[in-house]
């Protein structure tokens, strides 16, 4: 009975270790994917929605970029380092020296750092986007006024209805309104 119990216990431990390795592998993959995708979204946001020159709280944007780059770098370093540990463990197993194996303490630190920087980057980027989307909404055409059959945004003084030349670029809808 004791041998059977020990065998089942060892199988259970092996299954847990396999699940743990799979979980760590998925964590690395998902964190790198999220960080890379967020970088793409951030750059698209400043290109198409709220250009950096017109944005507010740009420090949040730069903080998010730095956090995502650090996340990606830490992910690659952890992946490289865990590969080295795996090769060392295989070598120890081949030489029947598994008793010399010492559990690594750096990989959990790397993974926790990835988690912190990824969260920091996401919170910074989301906050930056929300603040700038609100700014863009407030600065866009709210009401168009018809002067001589052509639409003029409210930003043009209503006192001056004899507008000779006016060019308005709507950066959100990529439209330019020209009046002569």
C-alpha cells in the first residue's frame, strides 16, 4: 500500500511540475504578446487619434512605452536564463547528479518584475488614452454653423460671418474643410 501511495504521489508531483512549467511558458508568451500589442496600440493612438504635440500628460505615454520595453526585455532575459537552467538540469540528469540541482530564485523575480512593469504600462497607457480621448472630444467640431451654404465649426467666431479663407483639419475623421 505504501509503495502504491508513493508512486501515485510521485505521479501527482510530476503532473504538478508539468502544469507549472506550462503555466510559466504561457505567462512568458502572453506577457510578451500583451506588451508588444500595447506598444503597437500606443503608437497607433498618437499617430491617428491624438498626436503627441496636441496631447496632454505625455509623461504617462512615455512611462507606458518604457514599461512595455522593460517588460519585453525582462521576458527575453527570463526566457534565455530559463533555457540555460534547463540545459544545466538535463546535463545533471544525464550524469545522475540531480541531487546537486538547486532551485533557481531569479526566474520568479523576473516573472514578478514582468507582471509589475506590464501592469504599470497598461495602467499608464489606458489613463493616457482616456485623458486624451476626452480632450479630443472636447476640441472636435461640436456644432456646425451654416454660413453661405458651407459648414463652419463653432471654433470660428460667429461675429465674423464674412470668412474669406478657412481651412479646418479634423484629425479624427481625416477630413479637411476648405472655405474660400
